[in-house]
C-alpha cells in the first residue's frame, strides 16, 4: 500500500502497513471484488451512494 496512511503509521510507531490490495484504508466499500467473469470496482463510501448500491 503506497498511501499516506501507511507511511504515517510506519513513521509514527514503526509498524508496517497491512497488505489490503485495492481497498482503501479510509473508506469502505472502496475496492475491487472478483465476479464470475472478471472484477468489479465498488466505491460507495459517500452516505448518498450507499443506499443506491444496496438497491442493486
């Protein structure tokens, strides 16, 4: 993970960032998920987008 949160954690307390793939450590859902015919990126961390995603 090459994001600022990982760097900050490492420099602040010496811990290595967890491998989280395409997920964002600051919001969820915000990552790629496997499907039977490929991958889909889901990003619905805004409070207005979450209900719309749940309707699918």
